[in-house]
């Protein structure tokens, strides 16, 4: 698995802090799968948009089924996400 650096809120520039505040909840720290995009705020916003559309957007596949597919694929790929 690749190592991808992410930005902590304390080390973020003004633009990065704005995005981390928007998507990071009470502690300004989004889930790690989203945080990997923190070095590039535009990419992070695109990543979140993709995630929301694929996992929560309109689909004949239920949200539960999508989660089961994601877990199965992650298991096959030995990915802890």
C-alpha cells in the first residue's frame, strides 16, 4: 500500500484549513481516506464529491449494498478501509 502524506490542521495553510474545517467535523480532521487529499484542497473537494455521489447518490443499488461491495473489494485488496 502506498504512503500518502496528509496535512494536519495545525500545519495547514489558510485554504487547506478552510477545507478541513468544512469537512472535518468538530476536530477539523476528516476520515483518513479523505485526508489523503489534504495537500491539494481542490482535489479533496473533488474526492468528497465523488464519494458522496458513488456512496449516497441516486442508484438502484441500496446504500447498504454499496457498503457491502466496498467492504468486499477492500478485503480482496487487503485494504483496511
